[in-house]
């Protein structure tokens, strides 16, 4: 993996680590690993409704948007430093 890709991944990992486990784990399973809410629920020991609720909560949406914005800003800084 080239350095910039590795650094991008490290930045994303740092941002995801900011989320509490109860939000981060369903997010990772459903959005990054492509599992269904039912599959994530089975792995986490939750009901599918609980996973759906966690993914739907405004707090998660706000945090996910902040993570993406922070990641983009950090990525731009990183790219600017490489020029």
C-alpha cells in the first residue's frame, strides 16, 4: 500500500475511533463490510431493530457527517503537504 493510501486509512481509522462502540460497530459492519442490519445484529447480539435505531439516530448521522468533513479536511492538508 503506497504511503498516501496508508495515511488516508490511518486518518479514517482515527476518525472512526472517536465514535462510541455502540455507534461505530454497526456502522463498520453495515457500511464498510456490507453486512445487512440483521447480520450485524446477530454478530453484535442486538435485535435488528436496535441496529436500525442506532444507525438512524441523529447523533450518529451528525457524527458521521463530522467524521467525513474532518477526514476531507485532514486529507486536503495531507495532500497539500505532499506538493
